[in-house]
């Protein structure tokens, strides 16, 4: 019986709250959330408001020139890095091309060799290639 009374008490306590109490709790909850948001946003806002506004004085022109010069230097450095990386990529491609050609020749030879096997040997070879994951490489093209 005690389990029934607790199970009936929980809904009864929820039902016992009137609409006015429910609204009051909801308003208090929203008010607390708003205060937390205001507290979190107040510091950055006050620090932004404390900063002086930039004046359209001629002193901003040298700052703009300095910014443009630093951006040009960054752009030049990025171009040099890009050129260096392009040279490295070209060297890697030159080293890769002969290996790719040899692998292509090996694929052609292996296809021809497997084609000359008996049906049983062909099945065994292809199943071994399937198990090792090389069948996709062999069948590519």
C-alpha cells in the first residue's frame, strides 16, 4: 500500500500547485536566467563601452599604412611558402610517377597471369586477393 500512496502522492503534489503558483515559479526561473545572461554579458559590454571611439583624425592614416604593409608582408610570406610547397609537390610527383607506372605494369602482368590459370587456381588466387584487399586494385580500370 505504501507504494500506491507514494505513486498517488507524486501526481497529487503536482496537481496541488495552482496556476498562479506555476506562473510565479516560471517567472522566477526566467528572471534568474535573464540575470545570469546579463551578468555574463555585462563584463564584455562594459569593457567595449569603456574603449574610446576612433576619431577620424589624420593619425589613422599611418596606422592604415602600417596595416597594409604588414598585410603585404604576410602575403609575400604566404606566397613564398606556397611556392616552396609547390616545388616539394612537384618533386614528390616526379618520384611518384615511376612507381605508379611500375604498379600499372604489375597490374597488367598479374591480370594476364591470372587469366592463364586454371579455373580452380584462378578462383584460389582471386579469393586470396579478395582476403588481402588487393582485388579492388587488380580490378580497377
